[in-house]
């Protein structure tokens, strides 16, 4: 098949899949970015910042109007009374997290939540003091763990264990993760692991990792920044001790949106568990008595510090309503089809010019494919820059990776096809790869 015929065939297939997509109308509920000339951009960057639900503006304006109209009375008499604002997120977040209503809370930002949870769950002693993470952990997670270790007067060179893929491999094998946990053995205090690795897009089996950690007496915590809203989760059933996430990626909460946390129900009444306390974590029944004694709210809400930032939390409500409308099973089904279509188009159209480092198994990935361009980092960087100039929004991760994420809430199959067409053109324009 000629290049022109192949392009036409790929485009026709994308259009046919879009026509059959029962979730296609959701795209019209989002603001789609445009270039300076008004042309619609092809946006495959929801793994970094999700698009704005059109209803988000109205939610924020309503809170501003209530502030203007009511002042302090908005805490009790606003359209969505501010005192109980965080409680509005509990049910939808619990459904996305696969958790009970008392196990989730919307609060703070991701790294703040990790610090709060580590303050409670990382309690090193002379024999059990090590933390295991993956060697490619997102820098903020690594910084948080480093500082927690130093906070306890320990040396990260000894107390931090970093697990890397085998030489020549990009992905971590499950058996190697379990072997790393076993090697730490009785010295293992805690494992902090991603649900999805941010650079490669590899998804991990949270339940299996948790079982292994618990077998060796450790605590299992997870960073779900790239998981929640992307993959089905079952945090309660997995037995994970805690987790934290941000809400500006697949949850479309907006830049710097309020984050979230999970604490398993078995810790709900662990009042003796050390924590960094704040007024809003106090039991709501006694919070306004202004007592000097802290009585934590049972469950994850007991880790709150302050009342939620209403103006920056409001957009997340608009997005969560769309998740509830679509249903995660239907979104996951579309995500699998959309990501598979993107993968097939990349292999068919770009051939040996690109390599996909994300697992091919749909069970080990979400709505992200991480791509390397043949010829090294400098060429790949040129291709990525050209891709942006051609109206395709993706992102770059050092040293040589372009990440593309077809998000089922608002991306179409035609988006995926356009991205691949433009990537192929950018590669051709970059010249031949160095031998």
C-alpha cells in the first residue's frame, strides 16, 4: 500500500471508530486548546495537565459570587456550603480509587500529602529503617523520601534502596520488584511505589506489591498521580496502607488543583499513630468547640490540616461529574481501544524510526505511550520541537522520550491519527538518523 493510500486508510479507520464511539459527545464538554491562528491543536498531554471542563468556569464563578454576596456566611449558606466542601469529593474519589468513603480525602497537593503520610507511616527504628523506591522515581517523590530519612537522623545512602530495571531494559519486572523487597527483608520499613511510572507509562500490580511488602513486615504506600482517573483502582481490596495523588492530570482539576489521599480502613481508628495535626483534621463533631485536645476524624479525613481552597477545588467538581456520567468501565474500554489504535498507527506509519518503551500488554499500561525516536536524544528533541510547531501538544522527558496520552474523556481516534501523521512528517524533516 502506498504512503498516500495508507494515510487515507488510517484516517478513514479513525473516523469510523469515532463515529462508533458512544463517549464521543464528552469531547464537546471540554475546552480544546487552539493555536494563535485559531486552529484546533491536537492535544495528547493529559498525562501532564488535563483539559478544562467547560463547566469548570461556572463552578468557580459561583463560588466567587457566593463570596461576594455572602462573605463569611458562605461557609454555611453558599450554594455549596464551604464548611463541608471537601466532603463533596468523597464519593466520586472513592469510586475512582476503589475505596470506602472513609478511606479517601481531597486535600493539599501530592507532595504535601506524601509528607503527611510518611510522617505517620515511616517510623524507623534501629533494625527496620529502610525505604524502597524505584530508581526512576519522579524527583519530587525522591526528594520527599530523602528528606524524611534525614528528618529521622538517618543517612539516605544507607536507608534508601533504589530498584532499577535490569541492564539494557526499560521496565521493571514484577519478580525483580519482589526480589528487591525480599532482599531488604527485616530492614524494610516502607515501600513507596508508583501506580504508573511517569516516564515509561508502565502500570504496576498494586495488590501483588502490597502483599509482598506486608509479607516482609513493611508498610506499602503508592503515588497514584498517573493512575487515578486513568486506570481502575481497588485500593481497599489491595490492602495498600496509604496512597496520594494530584488531580491536575487525568482528573482535569486544573493547574495546581487540590490533591487527594487514601488511608486504609484498618488505620481509621489508629489514634496512637503519630501524625502532623491540623484543625481541619479534628473530628467535625467537636472541631468548633476550639478545644486544645486533638481528636482526629476517623479515616483519611483525619490527616487534613486546613479547610479546603474552595476556588481551586471547584473545577475538580465539574470534572468528577463527567467521570460519573461516563463511568470508569466505559472510559477504560475506550482508553484501551484508543491507546491500541495509537500504538498500531505508530508502528505502521513510523516503523523502525520509533520505539515504544511502554508495555504492549494493555494490563500494564493506561492512556500513555512513551516513544523514542531513532538517532538519539538530540534528534528526538528536534522532532519533539517540530511536532509542537505542527500543532501537536505532547511532552518531553529527558533524555530522549516523547510522551503521548490519548485521554478517553476528550481525545478522539482522529486526534491519535493526526499526532502520528505529524510525528512521521517531523521525523522525515529531521533528516536521516546518524549511523
